C-alpha cells in the first residue's frame, strides 16, 4: 500500500503537469502487485483529477477534438467493458503492457498524425477501449495533439477524460467489474494523489515538462516489460 501511495503521488503530479500519465505510469506497477485494483482505482482517481484539470485549464480546450473523440469513445468503451469481463487476468495484463509500449514508442519516434475529424474519432475509440480495460486512455489522444501547446493538451484531455472516465466507470459497474472495494481504496489514496496534483503547479512553473514526460515514459516502459514477463511466468 505504501508503494502504491508513493506511485500515485508521482503519477498524479505527472498527470497535472503534462495532461496524462496517471494510468500510463501507475497502472503497470499496480498490475504487478495488486492487479485486482485495476482498472477501477485509476479510473476513479482520474475522473476526479480530470475535473480539477478542466477547471484549471478551462480556457484552453480544443472542443472539435473533444466532440469527435467522444463519438469514437462510445463503441470503444463498450468493447472494453466486454473485454474486462471476457478476458482472463493474464490477457488484461498483456493488453495493458502492450498499450503502454505502443503508446510510448509512437511518441518517442515523433509520429504526428494530426487531430482532424477521422483521427479524433479513431483516437477516441482506441482510448475508450484502453481506458476501460486498462485505465490508460490518454496516449492515443495525446498523440494526435502533439502539435498543440501543452496547456491546450491538458485542457482538452481533461474534458475527454471527465466524460470518458464517467462512461467507462458506468459500463464497468454495470458489468460487475467495479465495486465498493475500488471506491474504498480510491478514497484511501485520494489525499495522496491530490497532494501530487497540487505539486504539479510547481512542476509546471520550474521544471521542463518534456523532461517530466521523458522520465515518465522510461518508468512506464520498464513497468510494461515487467508486466509481460510476469504474465508469461518469467518473473
């Protein structure tokens, strides 16, 4: 529990700094030690943080991206809810790890697909599926918005996450994959995560957000590889 608390503190700080990262950074490590908490714990915390980020960045939202991404989010989230119920735990771990690896590698190589209508719908669908199954729905949307200023990325992602997380939470509750235990644990960790989010204001002011992103990517990749090794029985 201490390890998860420290991890969520750091991940919440990254989320507040670059607009996403709570799931990408925390989910692989949590999958190694308490996979039963996923994706519910991250989704519940992300929902709260997304509201806070939206309030802070309310003047920097790319509304066309929000609208078209939510068109894709509906079927993607429904498919994700089915996968959580149908796939075994090992399968979900591998989906989580592959999502982290593909998302980070696509970002590292500098791919900039743009945020037009088609790409926004596609990113919303992929983000909906991954957000519901693994709580890592940010990278597809962040990828198509790479050309935007970081504050506009934070603002746009926050709105997408508020609606998308609420949708995923509702579907998982209906499917019986998110219950009171997830809510209880989310409430326990909420103060730690809030402290990390508040610290992100100082990070945005004094640290290079690109350096923060590169560091989070490195940790995420290590965690994703460890999840795959554990899933196949190597560790």
